[in-house]
C-alpha cells in the first residue's frame, strides 16, 4: 500500500513539473520553462540511485 502512495506522489510531482514547464513555454517564457528541466534530471538520478539500493 505504501509503495502505491509513494508512486502516486512521484507521478504528481513529475506531472506538476512538466505541466509548469509546458505552460511557461506556451506563454513564451523560455527561461522559466527550461529552468525546471535540471530539477527533473536531479529527481531522476535520486530515484535511480534509490532503486539500486533496494
């Protein structure tokens, strides 16, 4: 049950980040749209290293 909750939280975080970036790009704010992409990379690396330990 806890894994399902953690997975839903992760999906919500990623959708929020991608949604924010998409919205900013549509508004023409390229800097704000691209500024969250390193956050996704850091998030991915954190999860990948965490999954290797399990």
